[in-house]
C-alpha cells in the first residue's frame, strides 16, 4: 500500500489536508481525512480520474479539486 499526503485549497480559501492511499497498480486512489474515507477515484488510464465511491459526500467542487491533485500522483 502506498500513501501520499495531499493538501487542497477549498473554495472558501482554507486549506485541508488529506491522505491518499492506493495499492500499487490497482488504479484506485482512496482519499482520507484522518481515518474517514472521503472518496475513491479510479484512474481512467488517460490522465484523469472518475469518482467510484463517495462515502464522505464530497461535493462536485471538492471532487474536482481532488482529481486535479490526483493527476500529479499518477504521472
């Protein structure tokens, strides 16, 4: 299991810290806040991601911001 830290600027200008966990070559990236799974994203193999699970009820803006950061992890 690989783990990365991710910091996002939220739409209100505040920053939030998240952890990204993925199994090598799985193509699924789980985003956590502390011990809580916020969302899971699937690498589409073409440089972007799609939401595969949203247990933290992340809104569209937060999902978009997470996807933009995840693009750097998959490069």
